[in-house]
């Protein structure tokens, strides 16, 4: 009887020790899991990425700690990007062997703060007995700043092309405007130099035309210089009184 009592006591002590050890392990495991979850949450927030889950059996979307009806998804997606969602779902459903969604970019307004560009990724987590995807989890990376930079670069490039075209047109026009008085100057000068029997009136007429075209040519050069100064922001203004009567 005494031996049996001792055995029972030892068994109880062993059971108590095992339970205590199990609690310690469980507490440590829970603590480690909480720590890992915290690290994961911090990393996601720092990288501006949020997780989402699509439950196709319940027709639910879970994101930002809330649950939405799948039928309401079109309310969050920009009208121009709505086909991205349907194309991806069709992509998975037409071939059950596919594991991941096609990486895509779309604008969402889930937080009702305005549409934001996100890069979407997703993977099939659960399937039914026929292999049909029933649960999809994924991530959405905020790429709105990147898209803004891309748009800025596109607009800058378009403005540069437009500016280059304007400069080309300006130079072509100036070339024509400069050649007109220059040809007149050269023509009349050649006549004066090669024609020895010109009358006094003809010489005065030729000289007057040379003078007129010279002034026109100088005005063109001055205008070009003024345009260059305006573009460089160094144009000088001469203020003077003007009689408007």
C-alpha cells in the first residue's frame, strides 16, 4: 500500500511538472508568435504594403480588418481598372492548375481618401475537391508616388518634345525672315557694284532699299536676342514716359 502511494505521488508530481513545462512552452510560443506578428506588421507598414484575403465560398473580401461583400468590389476600384480584377479571376478559373494571380496595377479607394495606385499580388491558399480556388490571399503595395513620378516624367518628356518642335519651327521661320532682307541687300549691292551706267536716281533707290533692309535685318537680330534674354530671364526693361494722347 505504501509503495502504491509513493507511485501515485510521483505520478502526480510528474504530471504537475509536465503541465508546468507545457504552459511555459505554450507561453513562450505565444510570445514568439506575437513578436513575429508585430515584426511582420511593422515591416508591412514600413513598406506601405497591406494584406488582403478573398473568400470565394462566402463571397467576402477581408482587408484593413474589415469584411466586404465581393459584389461591392467595383465600388472601390477605379472604373478604368475594374477589368483588371475580372481578368485576374478569369485567369485563375480557366485553369485550376494556376497558383498565382497575374501581377497587376490598379487604383483603389478603399479608405475613401481618394484613388491610390497599388501593385497587386495574390496566391491560391485553398481549393475545393475539384481543385477550384476558394480562398485567395495576397498583398497590395502602395505605388502611388512611383506612378506620380512616372506621370511627371511623361509630361516632362512631352513638354520637351513640344518645346523642341517649337524651336525648330521658330528657327525655320527666322531663317526665312532673315533671308528675305539679306537677299535684297546682296542683290542691290551687286547691282551697284556691277552696273556702271546707273543713273543717280537708280543709285539712290538702290541705296535706300539696302538701308531699309539693313534696318529690318538688324531689328530681326534684336528681336532674336530679346527672345533669348526672355528665355534666360535676364531681359532688361527700359521705363520711359509715353504720351497716350
